[in-house]
C-alpha cells in the first residue's frame, strides 16, 4: 500500500500557484532540451524522443524518469540555473541510456540510486558537462561502474557503520517502481501535501528492451556527424551490445538523403535568437516531410514508436514541417506541424474499414513534400507513383504494396 493510500487526509490537489508554475516551466524545459541537443547531440537526440512532464507532487522533490517520460518538479526546476536544469535533463537521459533500472536487479534501491548517480555524473563530466557542487560524485571512484560503487558503499556501511554519503539538491528519484511508494515529507497540517495526477510513472520490460536500439541509433547519428566515437560512447555501446542498423536508423537515413538542404552553422537561425537559442540556419528551404498512416488495425501497435521516431528525427532540424495524413478508404486526418507547432504526444486517429493508399498521395500532389513515409501493412492495391521519394514502412507481416519506393520492415514488439 502506498503512502498516499495510508495517509489520504494529507493529500490535496494543486493550487493556482502550483498549476501556474507548471505552465511557466514547460517552455523553459523545451528550450533547455534544444540546448542539450545542440551541445550534446547524443543525449539531445534521445531526449527528443521523450515527453517532458512538469509536476508539483510531494512524492517527487526533484526529477525522475520511467524510460518514456521525464518528470520534473516544477518548483524545484524554477530554482535552478540554466546550466543545472540542463544537467538534470542530461542526467536522467543517461540513466535510461545506460539501462540503470534493469541493471539494478535485487540490489537495495537506495544504495543503487547513489551508485548510479555517481556513474552518471562522472560520465557527464567526461562529456564536458560541469557537475554541480551538490551532485553525488566520489573522486576516488572515478571511472568505476555502478556495480563497483554499490559494493564499495555496502562495504563502507558495514565496516565503519557510518552514515552513507548524503545526496545533494540535484539527487533524483530514479526508479519508477519506487516513485509511487516514496515516503511523504513532513506534512503541513493546515494545507496538506500536493499530489499531481500528471505524475504517473509507469514502465515495463518492453520499455527497457527498446532502449538499446534507441542508443545505437543515436550513436550512429553522432558518428555520422562527427566521424568518430568518444570513449564514453564506445563504453556505453559495449555495455548494451554490438551496434546494428535498427529500423530507426534506416528511417533517419532515408530522411537525410531526401532533405533538400544542409545545416549551416555559420549563420544562426534568426527566428530563435530572440529566445536565446542559436540554432543552425538553413541556406534554402526547411525539411518538408509527409507521413501517411494506414488506419487499418495492424498499424495500431506500431504507431506510437513510429511517431516517436518521426518526431525525434524532424526535431533535429532547425526548420521543418511534417504533414500527417491518415486514411482508410478516405482521408480521416490531415494535419500539419512544424518546429513552431510540434505534433502532440499522441494522435487521435479514428480507424475505419477498408484500405486504400491512394488518397494520401492524392492530397500531396498539389504541394509535394520532400519525401513521404507511409506506415502500412501493405495489403492494398498499388497507388500511382508520385514524383517524390516514398518509404513504405511495413508493420510485422506486411507486404510491399508497390514495385517502386524503398521498403522498411518494422520488427515485432517485444512487450
């Protein structure tokens, strides 16, 4: 039974100031994430795949992640400097990339959290991120993995019976299995403790099974852009397994080949300078991508991962537009999004009967995109070939619907 269930009289909904704090911090977090992308492309690419969720909740004093979402206590983040906020984002991302949660096994959660904090902060320091003074870091154990640090903490506790090293203001609550059962801080008898319904961490084995592919895909983007892998990245890839070319990388490469302009860092994008963001400018047009979605039932399971990957890819460009068109035998959704108006976390698409791939292509003929990525099972008549590149992204068991275009086959889900 959770602390909330045991002490219901202490819980209260958020007040107006707390709700406003959540609204105020959200655009700040979004800008911070862009800066992480610019300064640390590997971590930023992974961060772009995750949902930012500001909360005000007594169970979360700082930050946490469940592998799909990044939760931040809005009041806590408001007090931090820009550097420390971005460090917190990078810190949470590294926990996911290094598979710290499945690596815990049966270890004590409290000791393990300290050990993975050290491992994470040491790596971030190697990446050039200054570790805040209050963050967990044991200089004598520099370069040691979390398992080694955990054993050292155990031995230190047993031999000296000393209090374990404290956790500073940037310590976080990592484990989603523990977050809902965290003990409450001392109660304010008059006002109670804020409980935020947006703080709902949840994950399963499938979440962590998908992370190695995300890491490999992001690593290959870094290598593509910089020509080599730093030592910390090589160590991480060795930990999670040999790099392969996952479907996410195939998708990214298709977009890269299809785009009609290149990044130009010499002249920043003027749209964002007023916000303090120095994003790479484009000499010509933005990326203009179309996404077709076959609404037949077979695409439902693949849609969340597919759209998360699309969002992560386009967000790595300074200027972009993505037009999403879904259809069965007729178009049921036609929406455009951009760098100024990103797509929502999930799309509300009404599935219907029958499958016809032609309506999506017909909608694009008057305003051709850079390329079309079409999610489908392929069980439909071949549409008319357009003048722009097409990537058929097939669900497990799907078939290529036309003799033209490129084909990408999605793997079956692991959860």
